[in-house]
C-alpha cells in the first residue's frame, strides 16, 4: 500500500515537517504561492496542506491551489474540508474534487461560518467535525486528520477538548494537527489529557513564525492564541526595530519548536501565510542543532 502521512508520523526515526498554505485570491497570489512551494522544496516537506474556503467561490480557489501545487511538489497533499456552511451534497462534491486531484488525505474541520458569528449547523449538513470524519471514512479511501486545541476552544474547556479529540479518533481520525500556540507546556498538557483518555493518534504541533510587530495584537485577538506575557514583553522591547524584532521572534519560535520536539511531538506544521523565508530559517536552525547534538 502507498505510504501515508500516518506512516511517516509513526516513524520514530525523525519528526515530520509540513507547511500550510491558503488559496490565493488572484494571479499574483498564485505566483507567490508557487514560489513559496518551490523555495521550500529543497527542505523536503513531508506534506503540504491547503486551507478550505468559507464560501463557494473561495472553495473553488482551494481546488485551484491544490491543482497548482500538485504540479510543483512530490510531497503528500492534504486538502482541508469544513462542516460550516455546507450541505451533505457540497461535502460529497468536495471529496470528489479532491479525489480527482489525486488528494488522498483530508483534514476534517468544523470551521467558522462565512462572515463570522456563532456556528450553526447547516440544515442539510453535519453538526460537528466528528460527524464529518465518520462520513469521510465511509465515503472513500481517505486518510483523515483533525484539529486539536492546545489552548481551550472558545466554546469549550481543556477537558472537553480532549474528549472531543478522542471522539474524532474513535470516528476514524488517524492524526491531528494543533492550532497555533506559543508555550510548549500547553501542547504537552493537551497531549497528556488526550493520552490519559486512551487517545493514541499522533498529534502534530502547529507553529506560527513571529516576524512582524502587528502579530502581537493579531494573536491577542484570536481566542486561545494570545502570546504569553513573557513573550510579549521580550518582543515589545524591540518592536521599534524591524530587524531586531524579526530576529527575536525567530529565536522564540525556534526555541518553542525545539521544546515540543524534545517533549515528544512527532512533527511540526508551519502556518506559512504563503511565505517561505521564516519557515526555512527556523527549520534550518533546528536541523543544524540536531546535527550538532548528534556529533
């Protein structure tokens, strides 16, 4: 059978490295996306992930982005798929589109409703990601991943998040990727709660590089993803110096990656914002540290 992402995650020889992109809105964005995929190619990512649009038009852009990336990389591709705003028929059509594109891995998510606001299930759709996982596993030959929350989901709690993650595994999910976080102990605690309940699937750490001061306020506005006070203080101290801020942010994120890998994370997924430089620099540092430690 062809190797899956799960096979790589369960290979204890080395952690995986993967990147997430979003579908561009115009031709210039497509060229930037392809350039980023090309730039990261020599680093040999284990897989490339593409997010899913919240509306019909943006969903088409997801499939177009997957098609563009398919021609530029040999890495596994993961297509995202969300419950929010979608009927059962639309979910079927999305899975059929992924199958035609040769995508055999799907990240099943509840997602946020188009335009924001509180989530409400589509009258002809699914209630949550667990139902979506179960449907995908019965629909085709897909390897299914799901989201995990190191910081509590805004509509739940840490304990509830662990139980929901276990329910997703029981429905057929085979791996998880976390939302962004900035304290290694939040990842360690989340995985620990999941394991105590009997969860066994690999949980990849989701990493967001910090490169510009505006990210401090942006992360604070994301429930559960705010930067820890100690990180904010260290970054604020150099916020007026663009180069110093970028260097400090990369140092902090590199240390975060090293800490979660030391704690047993099977892999890192970088949220790239369709850029490659910061991810490449962090990965280069991590690999150089690993070589130095082994020598």
